[in-house]
C-alpha cells in the first residue's frame, strides 16, 4: 500500500490514518492529497490502495483530502509516509 503513491505523480502526499464517519468506530485509511488539476485517476488510486490492503489481509479505504480541517488533521495526527523525507541530524 505504501508504494501506491509513487506510481501516481498527482499524489502530493499520503498519510496512514484511523478514520470514522459519524459515530462509527475508527478504521484504517490512507488519506491522500491529490493535485486538484489532475483528478482523472482517483478511482484507480483508490482501487490500488484497497487491493494492496487486501493482499496484506487488511480492509483499508482511501480518503481524498480536500477539506482543510481534515487535511490538517491527517497531516498532524496520521503517519505521513509519502513523500518520505529523511530528517536531518542536528549539529
């Protein structure tokens, strides 16, 4: 699942999250920020994420992050895994 964004240059970043809708229980999800000008393959991205999760025995969904509040929450609370940026060492 973590390699999916590399295949789609329109994905700006991706984060592993726990998400819920309404009062439902939290479930695993991949939140992605996709360049608004390039949305033609969002369905393919979602299918690839779902298939990748299924291959590992997990049910996982895709969240397309457009809402500013959800976007902030996914970046702050989720585990950002794409693009992977190595932190520089102090000193």
